[in-house]
């Protein structure tokens, strides 16, 4: 914003020609939190966080430093947990936000169950639970589903005719392979994700699915349960080659992302970025759709010139 003389993010989107997907945020009344990503409204879930720096002062991430369900040893412990009430989120302001962003695509509501479960239990324990404590995992994931289903339904009943997407996501991939097995996905995540997607579609709203890393093996099953948009297309991860994704899944999905932020955006030249944007447009041109975007959040070590080059190449092409 400083480098190109913008005082607000909206000015930035307008100057770069970005069709920003605006994320509308319900407010959790007991804490006042208003993150669009409900699983990051940490107070609602009793997760304590701390901002932790990386890269010798390059940036910060907000990391969970307490896991309020870590000590649970039974399903009774899960049931006794102080789960948030889905009626405690304020959504009355969302209609006004739709008016404010009338010319932009809009997203409201989310569901990313295992991401949240890892914060509640601690990531190592959450992964162990899938094999060693399946009853605890099932009980907690069911409560997470019911809370999100009710809140998302309230959102859709209020503004479903005015929004484009609900965010239904999961981080299934690492740089090389899957984070959990397909068997575990089918048991613990897939059935509830399918129900949530069916509910969203019943309101005429599309599903924006975010899935990091090397998740190719799961894409057919994600298509089966009805995702509409696949993000972020981290094509440098194993098995995520763009040509193969376009060939095998292009008629069934809109691809969103694909401009590499591990090498090209932070370390390439503006011409490298422009070349990659043009490659993506060529590769995904005959697919159901393609939205030019970085293949994850742009990191602080990315030169402004490269960011500008990405959007200029998209507009120019």
C-alpha cells in the first residue's frame, strides 16, 4: 500500500484491478471477535495464542500456545467442554456489508474441522487420536460440525442470495504427500464435509475449497462431495503438476491460485512472474474456470514489483 500510494485496502484492490473475494465476518458477541475464519476466533474456542516471529524479524504468525481439549481422555470430557453457542454470533450486519461490497465476490461462513481440532487438542495429539482415540475424535468433530452447520445455515438464510461462496476447507497435503490417510479422511472428515456442502448448495451458493500442498490423491473425492473451486494449487508440491490437474480435473473444477509463492513470487524477477501467470492462463484456459492468484498468502519477503507484475500480467492477458 505504501509503495503504490494507497491508504486503504480497497484502494489497493482498485488500483491493481483485483476482483478481491471479500470475506464477511460474523461477530462472536461474548469476545467481540470478528475474523471471517471462525476457527481463528480463538476466544470462542478457548484457545490461547501468541504472535511468534520468524525469519529474523521478517514477519509474525499468530500461533496457538494452549490446547483446551488436550487433557480429554473420554467422550464425556468432550461433552463437558464449554463449546460456543452458534446463536452467539451476530450476523445482522452482514446485509450492510453485502451492500458495501456490491461489486465484489463475497464469501461468508466457513468450515475447516480438522484445522480446528488440531488447535483444540494440539497437532500431535490430534493426529494420534485418529488411530488411538477415534471415539474422542468423532465426538469433538461432531460438535464442531453441529456448531458450524447451525451458524452457516443462519448466515445463508440471512444473506445466501447475496453471497457467492462458503469456505469449506481442510489442509490435507504436505510438501510431499498427505497429512492424514485417505482412510482417515473417509471416516472422520468426508461424511460431514459432504453434508455441509450439500446444505450450502441447497441455498444456491458455491463452495470455495482450500487445500494446501500435495493433495492430488484426494481431489477425486473432493469433487465427489461437490467442491466448486479448488485453491491454492501449490504446483511445486509433489504430484501437483498443473498440466495433470488441468487434464484430469479441469472440466469439473474452477482452479484458484497457482502463482507460486515459494520461489517465483519472493525470489523471481517480475518477468519470471509474468511468464508464470501466462503459463497458468494457457494451461487452465480450457478448464471450467481459472482465477489468477498467488498459491497462498503473499509473504513479507515478496518484492512489490513482483506483486504488481502478477496482476498486470493477468489484466494484460
